[in-house]
């Protein structure tokens, strides 16, 4: 005869941060893609251009690590951005390396795309978070990224 007792319920576990970040990233990427489309950029491309803008001397390996893609994916992304006129390849420090340089047209596109993203961010967050909470979230994410990539350039 089956037992009539009910299994004890365990206290609710908080959702793993990995899952929360993944869900938030999916929703945020959807909004960001919509804002970046008129500028001819994807979220990944925009991130790559922003990283190069911030750290122009990065090697391809460092850049791939910084934006969280494989070197092969980075090669494909840079080739697309080069064809679109956003990047130029220049000789690196040694004869075997190259560095990437943003075109002046790209500087303007990144400026306007970033402004559009910040405007969309304000709309997206609305009154869900206070200005203090928004800055706290931004600071925590930057600290997390600095730790995860072992690169302090994420920090202000």
C-alpha cells in the first residue's frame, strides 16, 4: 500500500545567478538589437567596436577574450566590420600581428548608437529601478566582468 504521507517540501532555492543573467541578457539583447539595427550594427559588433574604442592597442587574442568570443568568431566579426567600412587593419608591433583601427565614420556611428542605447535603457528600466539602483547594477556588472575576464578595464 502506498504511503499517504507527503514528502517534506524543501525551502525554495533562489534562482541561480547564471540563469538570471542569461534571461536578462536575452531580453536586453532583444531591445539593444532593435536600437542598433538602424545603425547597421549587432550587439556583438557594437561591443567589439566599444572595446576597441576603449582599448585600441588590444591584440586579436585579447579582444576575443574581452568580448567573450572565440578567435574564429572574432575573425568573422572583424571581416564583416571591415567590409562595412567600420574597421581597418594596420600593422601591429611585430611584423606578424595586426591591430584594428576604427574609421572616423565608425566613431560617429558608435557615438549615436550608444546614445540610442542609453535612451532605450532608460525606457526599458522605466521606474522599475531607482537611479541609485541602476548605478549599483552597472557597478556590480562591471566588477563581475572585470573579475570574469581578469581585465580591470571594465572598471571605471
